[in-house]
C-alpha cells in the first residue's frame, strides 16, 4: 500500500508519489462536482484527510491540490490523466479549456524552474478566502509557485470539465504542440 510520511500530530499524510496511481485510478474516473463554500475548506482524498488547507505547509503538489480544492470545490485528483497535459508530463495539442489550463500551468512551473525555484517540491504559505487562494509567501520563489497554482485553479474554475478526456491516450495528442509564452 502507500508509504506513510512521518509528520508531527494528526493527520497522517501518505507519500503522494506512492499513492498517486491508486488515487488516480479510484478518483480520476469520477467527474468533479463543484461544492466549494467560501472560507476554510478541507481536502479529502482516497488516502486520507490532509486537514485544513490554509493552516499547514505541504510539499508543492499537495499545495496545488489544496488551491484547486479551494477555488473549484473539486478534488485535484479529477485532473490527473485528463487530456494531454494534466498530470505528469505533457505533449501534443491541448484538447480543451481544462487541458489548456494544465498546459499553461506547466509553462508557469517551467518559468519558475528557470528562475531557480523548485515548484514541484517547494512550499509556500497561502489562505483560502472566498473560493480564492491568497498567497502569503516570504520570497520570490514561493510567490511564483503560489501564483502558478492560483492561476491554474482560477482557470479550472472557469473551464468546463469534459469526462471524455479522462485517461485520454497519449497517441491521440499528436506531435504538434504549442509553445509557452514568455
């Protein structure tokens, strides 16, 4: 099963990389249903509760998940393996508005990496206020990472989710792909 990471106090957090295939298989096949409320939200997934999203620092991918939950009311797991760019990697032409959100998020993370940041593992502080992630970061890298995630979440909130793009096969993405804007 999933490996547990040692954390002080509840809740227990499982290693995301180890749980990703399990969680993705369990939850990515279910289209998201917006149900977010203003204020503090909790992020619950197949591998346990991660607690109040604005009260804890977590590694980058968990923060992205929290920001998405805050802004959309949907589980970030719904976007794993969606289209050609949502989830790990990405190639070809984005399939729809959600996939474009993921492409732009990948571009944003690439820009942060070029600036010397580590967006996939870095941490930043933020709060969920009125279905919007408010960045409360101490340095430039933290701010960049938070803004990348916040913009992606806003994009997801506006984009219609099409269940036909769940587990979209890579071979249907094609070879032609857009370039990131500078």
